[in-house]
C-alpha cells in the first residue's frame, strides 16, 4: 500500500489526499492517453531534502505530452514549483514523486479532444523498488516472452501511461515464474530494457548499453553514463544480444525507482561469479553519494526543497 500523506496537488490546488478523486468517465482510464514521471527526492547531509534531476524529468514530462498531442495547461515553472511544494507541505524530506497528466471526463471515444487536460503531483515515502536485498546482492531476472514496443507502434520517447501494459505483462510473467525482474527484447530480438529500468552490461572492463530506440531514454541511464565517463570509463551504445548478456561479467539495471540494481542471474545462468561486480559497486556508490549531495560534482542535478 502507498503510504498516505496529507496533500496532493491537483490542477493547481493543494487538496486533501482523500479528496483527490476522479470520475469513472475520466478518458485516460478508458484509453490510456496520459503521461507521467517518476522522480526521487533524497535527504542529504544536514537533513536537507533535494529532488534529483527534477528539471530533466519535467522536460521529459512536457516532451511526453507533446508527442501525444496533449497540451499541459500550466507553465513548466508552476509544475516545478508544485513538485517541491508537495514535499514541503507534506513535511517529507525524501520520497517518490509522481507527476501525472491525464485527460479528464467529458467526451468519450477516441476522437475526443475537448476534455480538460488535468495534472496531478503526488509524493509519498517509498523504499527500494526491487528490495534492499536486491540492491545489495543482485536480483534474478528472466528474458520476457513479451516484445518491447516497436518505435512506430507506441511512441517510445513518451513515458505514456498506455506503454506500461507491456511492462506489466512482462513483469508479472517474470514474477509468476519466481524471478524479480524481466529483460525485454526489441522487435529485432536485441536487448531493449527491463520493465521499468534501462540495462547495462560489463565485459572485460568495457561497459555497453542498448540504444534508446525502443527503450525509454532514462535519466538514471544518462547519469550513469556521465559518472562512468568522468571516471575514464567509456560507455558504448550498441545492439546487444540475449547471449551477450549470459556471458557478461556484470549486468546492472538503472531507474529512478530501482536506482542501480545488480542482476546476479539471468535465465538461470549466473552472471559473472553471481555477485555484484566492481564496476556495478563503484557506480552504485557514486550514485548513492551524488543523490544525497555527498559527492559535490553535480550540484545542478539537485533541486533543493
Ligand atoms: N525504462 C522504463 C520502461 C521505465 O519505466 C523507466 C523508469 N522511468 C526507465 C527505463 C528508467 O528511467 P529513469 O532512469 O528516467 O527513471
């Protein structure tokens, strides 16, 4: 269960959590036309809360909406401010942040264009997504029987609500089979991403990641590429086959919710020696320090509350 807090920002107003309800004719509920973001806020040194890469997330939210021909009826700076304010009013210094843009009720049918575009900004406390144990020792994953989106079926640069049916099908399949996460292949059969994370592999000191053709252009992915490059490790974006993953020395997943999670086993094959490897550990540590403001390299990535 989501841990309830006091207030939710809905269409420009702070309202009590229990009053943030919608009508059953809400268009997005029926057809999935909506976009959202997942963002984290961390408590750093001195008890200071800061949202990680807030501007990049909000830029992606507006881009996602633009791709779906949805005009967000608020200027960006108002949404940026609401994202900070929701933590302040709820007296949270850390947690998960969920801006959601959706089509309200009014017209029904696929042709509807007059429905109000509505915006919610929600924050709640949220621990590790794939479990503390997974972050520490790695998770077991399974390649999905569900293919990741084709670039011309759904728009993969948009973090669209409807895109997540594909992710949920894959995630549930893996979990029902006893795994924690799934790795999805694209329509050509190359590795795309996990259900809610991007993927990296390490082989003989080289770091590879698939291009973001079918995968979401992850902000954690971008952060990791930057951190690795700053420490002299080049990351190559390239097509990766399923069996290249099997023989990798290390695999890790990146995402706002999952942060940096090692994969210790894929399709019942152990990855490397079955323990998180040195590059994964290094990236995890740097990311951990960066988001909490201990590593001062990128102050521009922290939006202090
Ligand atoms: N891929 C998918 C499908 C996702 O849902 C997410 C989470 N937003 C990611 C990758 C990682 O993106 P980010 O690092 O921006 O959270």
